[in-house]
C-alpha cells in the first residue's frame, strides 16, 4: 500500500497538462477556472469620487468653520458638475459622484446646513482628502488582479466585471464519466429486491465532480458481468471522457470484475491500494490515455477518496496550480481519540466555533464507513497520521473542512 500523499501526487501527475482554453461570457463563468492572468482594462475609480453624501469644498475655505459658502452646482453619480470650484464655493455632492475640479475634500451632510438655494453653512471643517476616493484607489489599468488557476466565484466575477471584461478565458470543463457497479444496486425510486440497496454514490460523486469544476456524465449501473462493464467503458469513450470513474468492484473478489475487465481492455495499472481509512481499495490507472479511478463501493469510502484524489485530478485538468495540495487547518479536540494504526485515518467530526480561538472538533462516536448519516452531519474530517498517538480532549489536530468541497 502507498501513502495518501504519494497516491495524490501520482494521480495529479497522470492527469497531464491542463485542458484547452475557451472564451466564455462573464455571465456563464461561475465555477469555471481562469486560464490566463486577468489584466485590468481600466482604472477604478476612473476619477476622484466622493465616499459620502455631502458638500465638495476646498479644505482651506472650511478651516475656520463655521463658515458660509456659495452653492454653485450639484455632482451626482453619472452626472458630474462640469465647472471648476473656486474660493468660497461649494458643490452639493452624492456618494460615488466625481469630485469637482478645484475641490479637495468632502464635508458630510450632517456637518452642514443648506440656508437657501444659493448658500450652505459648514458647521465643521474637513481636512484635505477627507471622504475622497482618489482615482485608481482600487486598481490601475494594466494591473494583474485575478491569477490563472483561480476558480471564479462571486468576488472574482465582480472584480472581472469592474475590470471591464465581458468574457473570460477559462479551461474546458473535464468530462468525468461515472459508472456504478454491482448487482446489488437499484436506482432511487425503484423497488429493491430482498438483497439489494439503493445506489447513492453515483449522485454524490457527480455532485463532487461539478463542485470541483468538472462536467459529470452519469452512465448508470453496470451489472456484475464483464460485458456490462465493457458496455459502460464504450459509453465513456463515446462521451469523450477525460476521466473515467467506477464505483465498487475494484477489489479482487470473485464478483469484483472491474480491474480484470479494465486490464483486458488495455488499462495500465498505477496502483490499487492506499494506506488510508476509509478507502483502502482505490484503483488508479490509464486507459487509452484517459485517467481512470476506481473508487470503493462503500459510500463513505467513495466520497472521502473522491475528495482526496478525484477532486485534485479535476483541479489539475483545469490548471489549478495548487491541485496537489489539501486545504487543512487546526482545531481543538472536543473528545479523546485512540491511537491510530498503520493507515492514515480521516475521522468524521462536527465543528463548533469558539470566538477568538481555534474551533472545537468532536469526532463522531461511530466511524463505520457505511453510515452516510454521520458523514452528512459532519463538518470536517480529522486527519490522523499513521501511528498517531492517542490524544486527549483539548489537544490540537489537523482537519479538512467539508463545506464547499463535498
């Protein structure tokens, strides 16, 4: 058995070079991965702008406030005051509006009183630059603001729009064909036989693929025959899959036919056992240049393996420079943990925030890898290294948060 880190590195390397670039309208870029650094096409703000509603004035004119000034116009967002402010003058101004030429500060409206249509009393002065957003405060034309490999979320899309990009260069979504295997499976809504269960992995893995930036293609259930598995592999090829994922049947039992069928089809096996829990029987290889992953049939094992290995493969295919990494953080144990054995353990746990301190993480009392209810309630996985010693409540552990990735 190989380590989790080595397995992830080998899978990411086998994914190969990032996929081709395509240009997509900004409105369709959510969740896509940027293919090239994004450069600002304009300066923001493009002019000195007011940060508050109030009066644009010269700081020198209000230094001895209270003082009365002559009102010479109004500057609103989208409708600037076209003239130049002179000594003893003021312009009514609103948030986001251009600061008039000649003005160098803003007196907020709470510190002023309009006397009539032509004059305003400034009750309190303001230093030069007060409540003025200078030109280029946010960014300048030519600045690189969003790096290649960034998964485009609401924040980066808002920035891209402000940079004046109507469309973005993104990586093609990897096509991931997902095949469940086993005579024991039926689809949700069907009536299971006395020895059957409802397939759950298929839908979970497809959701994880989509969240990682891939395009899942569900090929349904392959029964436990070589012909059925070959038929699904042919369908994966027809779909031009970049990654083929099977669920279950990857061990070496009499009914576990996936590995044997794939070998006969020409698969080059990379490895098929990892020193981890849950998820030891994970198979990796390439078939006609296509990345292959055989995930365990056990639902929790399958999802944990997909998080640790399938997601990095997808992120590598879309050009994420951090694809081989695993985002972890620290938390304080809310209950003791026993000594670990020779497999790296991923313990399902719940998180509780602690203001001003590390969150508290409490492992579920039962860690049976068939129990989806526990996984659904979990907020994180506690990472337990090989041969980790027993830990008491209050000790610090490494965790992987599940929100946003599973």
